[in-house]
C-alpha cells in the first residue's frame, strides 16, 4: 500500500474543488446546464461585453473551463489544464475589472481566485493521487509548465487586448455625463 502525505491529500482537495467548479461553470456555457444559457445565450453575452465573435468566444471559454476543470480534477495534463483554466479566468476578470475587486459589487474576485488556484496547480503539480502520477507524468513534464503558461498568457493577452480595443471603440463618440443623473445626447 502506498502512503500518501498531507500535501497529496491537500492537492487532491484543491484539484477536485477547483476543477469541479470550473467544469460546472464551463458546462453552463457549453450545454446550458446548472442554470446556464448554453452557447447561444452565452455567445450573445460574450458579444455584448466585447468578445467577438460571441459564439466562438463562448465555445473557447466553455471548453477551457470544462476541459481544464475536468483535467485538473483528474490530475491529468496538469500544466495545460491549469493554464487553460487560468487563461479563461483572466478573460472573465477583464470583464469584471471595471467593477472593482469584490464579487458583491460585480468585481473580479471570483475569477481571480479560480484563475490563481488553477495556475498554482499547474505550477505545483497534481500530487501522487492523480492520473499524471499513475501514468508516470507523461503529460506533466517540467518543461510543460512554462510552455503551457507562456502559450496561454500570449493567447489570453491577444484575446483580451482585442476585446479592450472593441470596447474602447464602442465607447468612442459617446460622451460621458458631466454631472451624475444628467445624460448627454
């Protein structure tokens, strides 16, 4: 019988909790499960907040969250899974950033927490209670961590940057109210 230490049990709990939440969150986007709006509704929302095309953006976010979450929970391909989930959460955080940090005000607290946890798991690894360990870490090599995080960071920066440009362009030509409660035409 193999002896597992507290670190392995702690990583298992983090992976199961974070991966489960991410997978459910992505399933809302992809399938409309758990009160979600599916690809059509999520695509319309994504388009409204500057991620275009909306349906493709919803699909990418849903796959990163669902796939990344399932793989994190299993402890399989942990660097890629954690990086994909962290990238999706960075995109979500960009939408919520104008509302400040705290979730109660619509801020990015929730997305940041999930993203940082996923990135931390990508870096730390899954522990011995994982499929990566059972398979001899074939999908969890040391070089995969910086490669997965760098590729995801580059892709996320491009997508979020393009969204920022679209949001700014949409706001151009619209004059802000000079006084609270008074709208300019």
